C-alpha cells in the first residue's frame, strides 16, 4: 500500500520507452506494459526519490488553480495506479 507521506521513486526494473509517439513502461522478462498518458509520464519523471505523492499532486494541481481539487485527486489516482502496478516504489528510509 502506498504511503502518501513517503518519497517515491521509479522501480529500476521498469523502462520507459516511446513507441509511435506513445510513452510505455515495461519490465523486461514480463509481458506487462503500461501506457502512460501525458500526466502519468510527467508523474513518472517526477518520482525521483525526492517527492511524496502529496508533493507531486500539489505541484501539478498548482498549474490548474480553478480545478486544483479535481486535478489533485486525478494525480493521486494515477500515482496509486503506478504504485499498484509496481512501477513506483517507496524510497528506502534514510536513502
């Protein structure tokens, strides 16, 4: 389960590639791939071990102040999907 107060980082077992203008995440040796829309691709890039889910949601929702609550909810849902898909992991405590 994702902890919104812990920093997130990309799971190093996953690779991001662009195929025909679409961003995909895949794990070699697995038959699973995830399509990333524009926001999910940005979220993936932002998960560098320095931000929490709440940090990312607040940062992205600040670009849409009139819809900040909706955007924040959508961003958190996208982060949860990436986390549940094992593409994101919590940064190790102290690291």
